[in-house]
C-alpha cells in the first residue's frame, strides 16, 4: 500500500501528514472524518509532498483507478468508505480531541477562508506549518488563480527558513520506528510541503523562479542538510518576497481598491 496516495499525503486532509497527526483525520473535500487516513483515499487526491504539476500523470492514474467511487475509498480493499460527520463532543468524551482537526472541521463555516489561513502563519510548530501550506494550496486550487493568494504565499515565504519543531504526541510512530527517525522524516516533510506551496503559486502566477524554487538553493535541499539549506532559504526569502510583490503590483492586484474604495480585506470571500 502506497501511503503517498493516501489521505495522509493529501492537502484536503490538512491536519495530518505522512509522519504527523495521530488518530483520525478530516477531509475538507468531503467534510468527513477519516478513520484510517493511511488506508483511505479518493479520486480528488492532491499530494502534499510535491507540486501538482510534477505529479500530474500519477494523480490522473490514481483518479482513474478510483473513478467509480463517489467519495472516500479504501486503498487496500478498493471498497467505498461512508462519510462520517465530525463531533467535537465525541472527541472530548473519547479523549481524542484534536484542535487542528476541529479547525479543519470548522473551516467551511468561516466567512473568509483566507483570514483563517493567515492565522496559521508565523508558527514553528511543524504540524501547524504543514496545515498552513496545505490549506494555502487548497485555497489557491479552489480559486484557480494566484490573484487572491499572493498575500498567503507571502506569509509562507516569510517563514520559509524557520526550523519546524514537533511535539512527540504529534508524531506517527509505527512498530520498528524510533521517535528520532520519525521526527527527522516529519521535518523534511514540512520543508518539502512549503516548497510545493511556493512552486504551485509560481505555476499559477507564471513565475519561473518560484516554479523551480527547489533549484534556487544551490543543491542544499538534495543533501538533506538543514545547516546548509537554512542560509540559502534566508537569502531567497528576500528575493521571493520582492518578486511576489513586484509581480502583483505589475498586474495591478497588490491590495487594489474597487469602485467603492474597498481593498480585499473588506470584501467577502467565496473561495473554500
């Protein structure tokens, strides 16, 4: 079973990752709890670990394989999985309450999705950082454009060189694993998820420097060496920030005012 194509590695399950978030997940695509996220998937899978344009062929093959399932399905048995509503009460009663799962379950109830996404920026908590990048990508994908997302990617770029940290309770430690090895895997999972978000924004905006952001760090990413990668990211943070702002200004989309003098901060938001 390939967990790369499971709900654990899907942006619609923003609160979990391949190595992060124990217990049940929550799918924003279907507004449903995910009882076994490592063995659950659907035809709308959007991988967290890599930008969509690099894995489009694999995602299309996966979608074809699960085409007959209207919602969620099991990876191993190829059987449908019924949707299940979230209950905060049951979470508390069973001692399984998870604030990030609650956030995901309440996401569609917010008036302005981007406001909620912005509240997740500026964190060193690795699991929150993973959720931040996943929600940003989902929002951008739902909008189908970069125009309403430049402010979100600016916040993500601002923390691109921040070292993620992990609570041991968030690590998914399977039999034979050690906390140290899982923590290391989770670390790089967050790093690659951040890159993927920036690259997808670059794809939408048509900015080659961001599309191929992984090539802009002098090979430090290939070595999996944070001490080499961090200064490269710190340098690129300023370049990428300037690039995003200049591009948005050139296109007339950097906090523009409408005929009523309102900025995007004032207007209602429909995207989810």
